[in-house]
C-alpha cells in the first residue's frame, strides 16, 4: 500500500511496512521512534552525495545505478 499527498511545496508519501525492505538493513524499526525516511529529488545524485559527506553521519543506502 502506498499513498502520496502532493502540494505545491512538496509531497508526503505514506507506505506500508511491505516497502521497508527496500530502504536497506536496519533502516526502520517498529515503535523505535526513529523510523522516518526523507527522500529528495536532486539534479545530480552523485554530486549531491559527495557534497553531503561532511554533513551526514550515516547513509543507509548509497547511490546505485
């Protein structure tokens, strides 16, 4: 199950637990209050990934082809 609420300033997506394995190992844990996933649409994912190396402590998944 998946739903999106699109607005002029962004999109809120709500997915069922069936999509959790797609996020990577240990990305989400039930009732842990730490299981929010943020996705961003960028022009160049590889360049953005490099630029965020000094800002982000943990990448759950890395860019893939």
